[in-house]
C-alpha cells in the first residue's frame, strides 16, 4: 500500500570519513556524532529534509569495506526520527551494484532481511558489549540502514543520523545478536481499545544486556515479562506508557535467560479515530508491538524473530485455527483478515502461528493471493496445515 509523503530531498546513506576523536558522546546533543578513527571503526550516516506533516521510512543498502567485530555501537540523530535500525541482509555485494541509493522501504516486497544489528528510538544511545563479546560483520557484507521520520512540527525538518561501529580490542569468544520479536497481528477498532500479546520461546541459555519496547501513537501501555524455568513467579522485564522517545532498559550485570523460558509482551491501545487500525509501518496510520533486546551468544535467526516452534501471537478469541484460515481466505480486505486472526482462541494460537510462519518463510512470493500459493503450501507446510485443522479451543 502506497503512502502519501511530503518530502523534498534525502541524502544517501554513506560510510563517512573517520575522526581523530575517541568518543564524541559528550558533545552537545544537536551536534553530529564524530566518526571513529579509521583503524578503530566506521560510521554510517544519513541526512534528510522533511516537510511539515511528512512521514517516510527509508532504507538503503551499504556494502562494508572490510570485516569488523563490533564491540560498541553508538548513535546520535536529530529530532524527528521515530526509529533507527541496522539490518543484516541475505544479499551479496554483486546483487546491490547500482542499488545503493535510498528508497522508500514500502516500495519493495522483499528487503532480504537476515538479522538485526542495532535498534534505537531515542536521539542518542550506546551499547557496549563486555570483553570477549562482539557482533561480527564480514567484508563485503550487505547491511541495510532504515530510518523512520515523522515530522509533526510546523516547519521543515533537517534530519541527521549517525551510527558508529567501534571495533572491539579484545579477542572474540561469543557472538552477540538482537532479539526482534514483532507481533504481526494487531487490530484496534474505531473509538475502541485493544491489547496485542505475543509469546516467544528462549531456545538456549543467553545473557541479555539491553531491552526496549516499540509501539506507535495509539500505544498507551506496554509490559513484558520472563516466565518458566526456575522462576517461581514471572519476572517483569520492561514497562512503559510511552510510544516514542522510549529509553531502553540497560541490564548490568546482564540478565540470564534459560533455555525453555518464555518472553511475553503486551501492548495496550486506545483508538480515538473513525477507522480500525491494524499492524503496519506508519506511525500515524498503523500500529506496532515489539520486544527488542541485545544478547549473546547468538541463536538461530528464527529464534531471534520469535518464529521457533510454539512461538507467536497469543489471541483470546473463540475461533479455532481452521475457522480462522477459512475466514482469512474468504476476503482480501486487510482489516478483515487481521480481525480474522485476532479472533482465534488461545489454544489454537500456536498452530496458527506455526502455519503462518511456515507460509511466510517458504511461500512468501506465492501467498497469500498468488496463483501458486496452494501448491507451495501443500509442498512445504502440509504438517503445519494439518496441525491447524486439528486444533481446538477446548481443554
């Protein structure tokens, strides 16, 4: 779906020249962040001019000139950015030759995401891993910088974003990663309230050092908690009633999560408008619900995305998984399809999530409405489909 945007110019994402400064985080908040010295790291940068009322989510691929083990991330951006994200991708350097200019993220169906490197939604921040821990990037690896600008002011916004990747000076023993738990089923009725809930399995012992929420403008409450294992009671992780400018939770010492535990998170919404709001990228037109955390040692990508077996959105409706699929297939209206999914009962929520995840990862080009969808699902997701059809809402 195309969005109406009011934007004049946007500067390219670039690997910016290096600085002699060791660290510029003490500089004024509105000053550009100085780049690391050449032998200590590199900087990614982006500039934009955005007219009043403009909203845009831009992406740009960057090919790294050399390998780097990042021991510290730091960023600074001028007011107006809703978030900053650094993605790994599955692209090769050859595939992006001539394709390293900025583009509206919504204009491409497949951004080739292969993991998350860094996430932020405050004007300045820093993550420093302990000795022996780093996030590795290969030479010629293709990363993608994403920024979301939302100018609610009365005048043009001159935006500047800088992200430093500082090379670790210690031998690397463990690779760090980012948990990026994203609830893809949200529907908030007009002049109404709703709550989105997601549950994600922890599939190996990890240490978590940084965590934050993410919602859009109708978000009025957020809470997350850790359950299972040796915990007698759930442990609260992060709570807030803010949807923007949300300061992350920094855990020092790191919080240990054990294999078999689960992270749950919920977002509460209040919609005062005349239209139902569903999940999507726009801070003004859609909603989001996320739990983001930095951790080590790194798990499989599916685990980082809350796509392991048994993980996914948790619903409290009264429809079985089979009834939900029938409802979904009966319409092409995105709002009705979202409402179909959130009407699922809690017991049928895991098999529905398993089926959705199988289709997404194996049949994304064919489904939900392509001619080859049924054949692809039969070939790749027969087991998940059978589990969905067999699921009930009873005890």
